[in-house]
C-alpha cells in the first residue's frame, strides 16, 4: 500500500555523482558537479565516483572525472581506481 501512495520517481537521472559515473551519464555528472557535488564522495557500498566509473568500464566518465580533479589514489579506499583498473 505504501508503494502505491509514493509518487513514481523517474529513473532518468541517477541519485548521486558516483551512480552517474557508473552509468557513464556525462550530462548528469556535469549537473551534479555544477551543483557542488564532492568529486571524492564515497558511496555506501562503492568507492569514489572514479572507482564506480572504472569498475563499470565507463572510459568517458573516467576521463571526465580525472580531468575534473578526481584522485587516482584516494586515501582510505580499500580498492583504489588504479587497483581496479
């Protein structure tokens, strides 16, 4: 019943920068970045957005993140983007 009362959410846009990176959605990535998203934010079960992009094989997203200052070796991440690559 509760799910019937909730408005439907559009699945067009991901919820955060890391999800957009994992999908290779450059438009959403730019939107998050323009609105002040932290390029090093870690997800609950993922690493940084760069980790998500590398894991998903999204080369354009990897290039975009590196060009915008994402760290290749962030501290405190069990699997860095360089290790995942």
